[in-house]
């Protein structure tokens, strides 16, 4: 995927534009859909057979984005959960989200140019950590962070040489922060998430995580059923980190609480899983109106 030209504006506040189920089909035929798929595939290709610790180019912008994520993490620390029993998540999440709303524009300033683009970018970040009314988090929120990264690419702030770091550094730190938020505030899975779904909260790390494990001589897909091996490799591979997190927050046999992932572990090679996950992402996320109706569009990620 070639480096994007830097738009000069005018920028707009990103808003929802998918109003009915037929709009999802229109989205699939749009430039925006192709841009998103190309972005997912470009980042996927950048981490094939590369662990999280791989040496890679880390630009000044990537470093500042990592600081940006660290600053959001501090907002979690400053807004601890309130004591007591809460049926649907801890209401302190709303205090965290309000602080994020108040500070999001300022937090963008060290690395966004032109600054006029910031109002368009802020809504993506505000939705990247969950919904403050429902106190939930799911694949639609995760998607907004990926679109936010794409928007920075569209501004010309990320170059192809940054792609590996965007996955193993930036997205990895975003995932860690999401888990911190989930554990701190007891976020519910967004939507109706049953036992037959891939995961309660995430999807994209299973795509890029499978890419990381392609052609690995010592980690076959069946490794995910071995808890000790999963923990051993969790720091190095996004896929294993997801499985390790599932094992920590769910009880019972793996094949019972995560049957989809258990069945996928029977596929003989990671390349087949990687390609299958990309197709499954279209079917399970990008083709689902209940998710796509919340997706935001502006000028950097435009749907006409």
C-alpha cells in the first residue's frame, strides 16, 4: 500500500453514514471499503513471520503515538473503579471517558499536522475504548482504532516503513490498554456475543497474530490448547496474547468457552488461518449492519 498524499482539508467531524442495511452493501462497493481492506492487508503483510520483539523502523510519529496511548492509560489510573456491586460495568468508566473527551484534542496536538484535522480524528479515538452509556466494548470499537490509524496514514503521517511498528508496537499497546480498561471497569461485550463467536471483544489481533505465526517451525495452530505454551509465547505473538487473556477471564475447558477458536486450532497451517481470518472479518464484522451502523466517516475515510 503506497504512502497516502497529505490532504489539505477542509476537514469535518466524522459522523455515522450507514443508516440502513442496504447502506452496508453500498459501503462494500465504495472506495472506503477498498481502502480499509487494503490497509488491513498491508499491515498484515508487514508482520508475516515477525514476533512483537522484531527489530523494526520506529518513526518519531510512531513514538509520539505510543506516548499518546500511554497518556490515555494514565487517565484510567486517575479514574479508578468505584466500589460496590454493578450489574452492567463500573460507572467509573464514564468518568474516564469524560476525561478522555475533555483531553482528546490536546493529546493529538504533538503529532497531528495539520491541526485542523484533529476534530475529524477525535471521534474515532473516543469510540475506540467502548461506549460510555452501555459500558461495553466490541469489534466496532476496535475497528475505529484501525480506521484512526488509517486516517493518520491518509494525512501522510505514516509511511510503509512504519507498518510493522504500527502492528507490533502501536496496536499491541492499544490492545493492552483495552484489556486494562475492560478489567478495570468490567466492560460488557458489545452486542449479543454468544459462545459461538470468535471472541467477546477483539477480532483483528487474530488476523495479524496469525500472520506473525506463519511458517513458525515450533508453534503449530494446535498450540492454543496448551495453556503453558500459550503463556510462554503471549508476549511475542498477538494471537497467543489473545488466547492467554481469554484463558484468564473465562472458566471451564477451552473447547467449551471458545469453540470457534478451538475448531480453528485444528487447521494444519497458520497461512490458511490467516487468509481465513481476513475473509471471516468481512463476514462477521464488515457485513454486519448492527456493527457497521456505528462506523464514522469524514474526509480522510470517506463514504459517498
